[in-house]
């Protein structure tokens, strides 16, 4: 089976480049991955973070689409609970008009930041709670121009002269969004990189069943997103992956948010972890795709078959940008035909 590969870029704050902004590295990686043959390039949204430097994916989408040739560019994703569906529809309709056939609008339910950031984004109103399903339905209706005739916003114009709408994807890490994505007729991405306890393949089945039950035209389309680090050897890949894994252990086990440390530092710091934290470290490592190009390609094909999809998103976070770039290059050489 020929697989399509997508980059899911969290715009990590890299440890080694002196004076180079994370946004500049994101743009460079996008241009390189366009040449490597990746199918999509998605930008994540994070707020009030010392580790991830992408608070406004819609701006990066526009810039990267203007500097690349063929790769689809989109959000992975817009955290819709913070925003007006009407405004998001306007933004991505404009992007689709400027770059026809190349824009993806991925949306997510998570806040992408802490409580303080959520309050600041909503100010002077209160953060939206429990409105995600309605927001997603309204966004879909605005973009596809199929709101009910009696809806208050049915007469709204989004973008004059727009021939097509951007592809709309719903991102989720569990079964919570699967049924909703299917009911609305959106495409779906299942994020397997967030927790070592990944959602089972039955989530994809739930999504497809919901799509078919809703009677949508066409076919349901789903992909998965995984964490991966590829290097010349398994040992080297594990060494390069350790900083991001250690960061997750500290964040999820101790509630400590700190910058990603170097592999050399982590090799020593790992020894100070408790027994349960070391077990958590190992669980995260085992949930990732780690190894040589051949080993990674075999495991990615296995996961794609297990989840019944022909497209896989790759999340790679390393301390050094060059290691990250090399990992994406090696995966492309092994998997893109």
C-alpha cells in the first residue's frame, strides 16, 4: 500500500539554533518537506507555552503556502472553542481563494494552552464551555453554504468568487470526536502521539459508521498522526527522542513545564526519575515509531493497516533542528514512492 505522509508541526522551540526563531525553522522545514514529497503540512496551535511557538496557524498557513509549490497546507488544528466559526470560515475561505486546492482546515476541541490563556483569548467574555459541537456544525454549514433556510446566519456571505471550500478535518485523540466528525461529514484525524494509551482502531470504525448513517455523499476519509524519530540506528533514534519523552514525563507526572533539554542532559536526568516515572518514560518510548528508515517504514505501514488508513501524520520533536529535519528526510526516502 502506498502511503501519503503529512507533517504535523508543533513549531517546537529548538535548543541549538542560535538566534533563529522557531517560526523561521517551521518555514524552512515546510519548504524542505515540500521537496521531499510530503502530502500535507499542518501547523498546530498553542498558547502561553515555553515549548511550542505557534499561536496562530492561520498566519503560518498563508506564509508557507506562498513559499511552497505543491504541498497542501493547513491547521492541525485551529482550537475552535476560542473563536467565532464565522471568522474562522472567512479566514480559511480567503486562504482557499489565494491557494485553491491546497488548504486544509483542521479543528480541535482542546484549548491548546492553560486556563489563563483561555481566559485571555475570550476576554472580555468568558471562555466557551460545551459549545464545540454547535460551533463545528456552524462552521461546516458556513463553509459549505448549506445552513438551514431559517437559520439566523443563513444569508451571511463568506467569500465572493470562491470556487471551492477548504478541506475540513476534525482532530481528536479519543472516541469523543469520532461520532461528531462522522455526523457532520468532516474528515477525521486520530492523534496517537499525545498519550501512550492510544485510542483503538474501533474509533475509526465508529467515525465511518457515523458518516454512513448520516447519509453523506462520497466516502469518509480518516488518517492517524503518530510520534516518530528516524535515524541511522535504533540506538541513535532513541537518544534523539529522549528529550521530548523526558519533557512529557515531567509535564504529565509532575506538572512541571520546562524547556526541552539536550540528549546529553536527559541521559543523566533520566537516572533521577522514580520507578513509576521510568516506567512512564518506557511506555511513551514504546508508543512511538523509533528506529532506522527500514524499521520505521515497517512500523508505520503496520499502524496504517491496523487503523485502515492510507495517510499518516508525523510529529517529530528533537532538541536539535537538524536531527528533526534529517528524520523527516529519512522517512520520506523510505516511504514516499
